[in-house]
C-alpha cells in the first residue's frame, strides 16, 4: 500500500543549491575510495566509514539536544535504511572499484534515478513519474548501458564490478523511499540512526576479517577514510535526508546525474584520470536525460511536485 507522509513541495533555489552541494561532496567519495583501497579492503572501508560518521552525527545530535522515541517500527526502519543506504552500497562500491575506475563508478551510480522513478511511482502517492521524466531517465540510463557494453567488449573483467556498482545504485534508490516512511523523527536523528545501524551490521565482519590492530595504512589512505566518513557520509547524508523529506526521492535522484560531473572533475584534478570516449558518451547521455526530464510541475492544491 502506498505510503504518504508529509507531501513534498516544489524545489526552491535554496533546494537546488543543497542538491548541487550534496552532489559535489558525494562525487568526491569515489576518488577517496580509490585511494583508501590502496591499504583497506572494501568491507573495512565501509565499516570504518560508517562508524566514524555515526560517531560524528550522534555527537551533533547530542549537542543539539535532538531525541527520538525508538519504537519497534523506527528501529526496524533504521536498520533497513542502514543496510540499503550504507552497509550494502558502500561494500558493493568498494568491491566494484577494485576493477572499475572512479569516473566510471560515478557514472554507473546514475542508474539510481531510473530505479527511484519506478519504485517511487508504486510506493508513494505524491512523487509519481511524468512522461517527460520517464523519457529523460530512459535516456540517462542508456549511458549506463554504454558503460556495461564497454565492460563486455573489454573481456568482461570489469563487468562484475560494474554490476555490483549498479546494484549499489538500486540500494540507494530504495533507501531514499524508505526515508520518507520514517515520521515524527528529526532528519539528523534519522541519519544518526541509520549510520549506527550500518555500523552494527558491518563491524562484526570488519573486526573478524580486518581488525583495527592489524591495519598497516599510510597517512594518505587513512585520510581518505576519515574524509569519506565526515564528508560524503556524515555531511552529504544529512543534506540528502533533508532533501528527500522536503522535496521527494525523485528530486533527490537528480543528484545521480550531477555526481559523475563532479567525480570526473575530482578524479582528473587529483588522480589525473582522463575520461575516454565511452565515458564521455555515457555522461552526455546522462546529462541529456537530466535536461529532458527537468520539467517540474506543481499541484496547486497541495504544493507537491509532480
């Protein structure tokens, strides 16, 4: 049965600024993962990332005096969101980036708007798709198929990694919709709850396979993990949760189109990664999809986005 929490509203200029800022921060995560993989295993990166981020956000909640009544439903939702928004995608992306470069990874994450569109249409009443959005998202998703085809013709060595990253994008799409099911809980508390749940899900595996006392990491990779925790996780997830609850999952999914632009810029700036013709074509298709589906209409009776 569709769930209808507080209706989403039409985005303001400030909402677009928040969206772009979130994409810029999130786009840096793939660069940092590439650096952290020099010394850390994928599950270790995911575990330490969410643990440090959870600590930071919990301390911020305490400083602001934010609390929430933790009933059975809320705790369940925290763990469901924590699995789909942290534990699973962070591990999948890290494993995928063992064979896929950071620019390609970011472009593949653009599959999330396509999944968000489908799930949102059936799981909400006020965040439905329009034909222009559908046409735009199909065009953007064609860019993802271009990259998968490249992985296939290159011998398939990176194809499993690409599929893992695409699966991570689907996890993000589902988590965005679950966030809207959590009512009467401050956005920052939702972030803290999901990060704590992600930590509890991941840390037993991290401690068993990659305990802290066995780490031999350079300052460069350690700094990458710390930045992943504070920037693309603690800060970006706080921004993302607020956007989803205010403007809806479909509007937030537009960040999936902006993330590759920033990710390619950061990779070029810090890792000297050069975008080839295939990546450029995929990115152009994705950006074209964004332009095609950018028409936003507003229901005047509710102020909700159509």
